[in-house]
C-alpha cells in the first residue's frame, strides 16, 4: 500500500551539471554544492561531454568554465550558448578566471531566462556563490560586480548610460548583479519607492515597454551590454 504524501516533506534538491577542466577546482565546487544539498548529476572536464550530460539529465542548472579543452579559449562559452539554444529551460552559470567583456555579452545576448557570469574568485564567497547558483537555476540573471564595473567603464557604455542619472546607474548596476528591489534598497540605503522610481525611469529612458517587470529588468541590462 503506497504511503500518503508527507505535507511537510522537503522539496526535491536542485539538480546541477558541472564542467571545468581544472580537477581540483571542479571537485571543490562539487563538494560545496553537495554540502548545500544540491544534487550534482555529472562533473566533467570538456564541453562536448557537458553537452552530452545536459541532454541526458536535463538539469536545472549547468555551471560551466569559459575555457576548456581542446584549445582552452571559448569552448565552455560555445557549449553554454548551445545549451541555451537547445535547452532554454536549463540555467547556465559561467565561471571565468578574469573579466572577458565579449564572453559576458555573448552569453547575456542569448536573451533567455537563467543566465549568470561570475569570476572564479567569487566561489570563495560561499553565500554569494550559492545565492547566484539558486538565482540562475530559478531563471534569474546574475552578473559579477567586476564584470558590471568593467562594462560600465567602456566608452560605448558611458554614451548609452549618459541618459541616466548617477542614482539610476547605481540602481542599474545592482540590478545587473541580480539583486531584487529590496536588495538594491538595502545596499544603497534607499527607500523601496526610490528604487522603484529609478528602475521605472531607466525603463522609460531605454524605451523598454511592456508589462512584464522581470523581462524588462533583463532587457535593461542587455541594452548596455549589447551596445558595446
């Protein structure tokens, strides 16, 4: 006789596939995820195997190093873009040794839910890293603060952002990092209504119409990334 469902039963664990050719880092991340109660379905060292494992397991999230064999250039990025093309419901969190603006733009230009780009140094900030893992797996967009700052400093982005006030730029930068309105308010010591007004003004200045708040948040971030 089947047992009745336990109304207090915990939700299924987050399911992840991990790809990085650096064995020590890969195993370190795997252990960190497992300790958090996350199910690591596969841990691989190259893009082709990553694609096979994603197709096989259909995880909620793929964590991918930008540079992997055989050339150690952009194999991870190409695999990530293919994942978003063939399995748009699978979140992709890219890990990079250093800021590569073109990689961030290519990935974020996929314009699908569940995308993140973090520097590997961020892994040691365990709470922040795990927060990014859960956010991207849930369909959010998370960009490393260092990447955001680099993009904002480029001449092209300064021209795009010249339409925004300094406050609106601060809010946009925090929004790009995946913070909620309340999270932005807490970081910048602003009221929630001030943050909401700044975001609304940014949408207007970027001419982002529509009723879907989440979609417009992502499009606002993409607007200045895509115009590099």
